[in-house]
């Protein structure tokens, strides 16, 4: 008969426990990946350094937005604050402890449903559609379509080391002096536009934005914008969580505020831009504005995420 010491038994017990934990971790990882392959039900965004969230087994610190699939367990521990963004465009700030199953959202056929509610593997096959009304070789990215700002930032996809002249005109009032900035580079704050008009753009009114290379009379980029009826003077938020909410809300309903969304996305830190939520938004916005290179970058990022 073989004698087994107490120390040997203890070591076997410890190694057996470690092995069991490893198996559980691997199984949990497969489980989470399998569930993540379904349609997204919630995007969870950190609000501070203590933001944590996880599934039924594991809770992790959040550094950027994380996607949870429909039917997956979402657990937000005590003292954790997060923002939950749903595929229909709704947002909700939540404080833990909370444990719930991610619900299926009744889609309403809004624009946002087409790129936040479908599985990522389906989204990467969507072809770009230019719907923002921008024209020219130089794509204007802000403001385009509709804006909530009476003092919008003007931005365009500029060529390197090239100066531009920018103008905002009121096509319905040919006597109104244009707002102009000369020999500038993107982006341009509204206050940089020179004009005898002291106030911001008028709410519920159409304007046109033109860009040309300095020293050249040929217009290389143009866009028509509608200043929203409820527009006011203001600025974009600074925090990444707020920038993501701004972009989602800008794209949630028709008419979409594509330029406002693009400006918010462009100000995200690099690691936030690579989160699934931001990649989905970048795909949609780049497609609408007609930024082919940015669309290709976002599509490549989406393909990488879909394989994980």
C-alpha cells in the first residue's frame, strides 16, 4: 500500500482546484463568445475609473464600451456606474448592484436600428450609401445634413499641407453677407468665420457650406445644412462616454445629424474609436458622408471584432 502524506494530498487538492478554475474560465470564455455572436442588446459604457460590468461568471473593469448580446446576463456590481446604450438609441445611466438579462429590443425601423441592432458579421457586408448631400472632391464632414448647433464647427477631409477658404452662405437671402475664413485648415471654429453678422446661424433655416483651396476660385467641396428648429449655441462634450452618446443621439432619428455625429466620433481617444459601438457608428457615418478611406478602416476594424 502506498502512503500519501498530508502535504501531498494538499498539493493535489490545490492543483485540482486550479485545474477546475482553468476549465471554468475556458468554458466561461467560450460561453461569452458564443453569446456575443448573437444580436447586440446593450452597449455598456464606463462613466468613471470604477466602472465595472460582466456576465454571470466574471466582472471586469471597463475601459471602453463593451457589447452584451440579447439574452446574456449583465451584472453591474456595487459602487459601479455605467451608461447603457440600447440598439434603439435610448441611453440609461445605471448604478450597481444590478443583475439582469439583456432584453430584446422592439425595433422601430429607425435609421439607428440598421447598424446598432444587427449582428456585427452582417454589418460588415453593408455597402456605403452617400446620403448626406455633400459633393466635391473634398468631403465636408461638419456640418452636414442637420445640425443642433447655431455655431457649428466646420470640418472637412483636407489634403495635407493645403490651406483652404471656407464660406457659409444663406441661399434664401442673397443680401446677407457670407461668413468667411481664409487660409485656414480643418477644423474651423464658428468664431473664426468673419462676418458683420454677430449672432449664430438662424434656427430652422437652410444654409450652404463651401470649401475651396486658397488662391483658387474653384469650389472643391460643398454641403447643404439645416439648422434644427431647436438648435442653440453650444459645444460638444469632452468625455468619451458623452461623445458616444452624442453620436448615437445624432444618428438615432431621421433626419440624422451626420455632421454632429462625425465631429463627436473624431474626438474620441484611439482606444475608444476601436470599440464595437464606435466602429458601428463610424461605418454608418463614413458611409453617409462619403469618406471611403474611413469607411474602409472602420470595416476592417469591424471584421477583426467579428472574428474575436
